[in-house]
C-alpha cells in the first residue's frame, strides 16, 4: 500500500472499527439474556471448545491485556462460569476452565457467532473471505 494519506472513507482500519462496533451491537442484542460484557463473551467464546487454557494462552487468543483479562476472569468466576486452578507439576501456570454453566453460556455464544458469521459472509466468494483473514492477520501482527 502506498504511503499516501488515507481518507476516512478509504481507511481499512476505520472500516474495521465500524464493523466491530456493528458486530458487537448485534451480539449484545442477541446474547442479552446472558448479561455478559463484550470482553466476557470473547473470553467464553475462546474457551468454547472445552479445553482448559493457561491465562497467558487465553489472553493471546482473546487479544486481551493481562490486567484486563484478570478482571474479566474475576467476574466470570464470581458468576460461576469458570474456575481457575493450577496444573499438576506446575503451580505457577493458572488454568482457566469452563464450569457447567459456563459451558452452556459458551455453547450459546458459539452458536450465535457461527450464525452471525454465516449471515454476514455466506454470500461472499471464498477468495474474499480468505483475503479478509489475510488482512486481519496482518493487522494483528502489527506491533507498537
């Protein structure tokens, strides 16, 4: 991409931000009964496969800073959606795991995300979706 000035209408980053806000509004409306924040939904979605995660792994998967993730996990633990414990042989590694109520919430979130993604992307060619993922990987890889 050229180093010329990007207009608000042509900015991929601003378009991504608009799409993110729109997506979060739809998710909030469709998941309102769960009474979760966007960050809590993100954490549970990243645990939806049922595999326990170290806090550092979950933070990387969710794209969340450790201090933010800690407060999210505190809230989810208070609501009995997750447990935190240590791994046998490594008491320094804290594992995050879904509880039965967390599993129900995560399953609901996963179904909603899958449905929303299908509604939004099913009409697009596979190459466009692949290009979108390439752009997301490039933006995710940008370091400060």
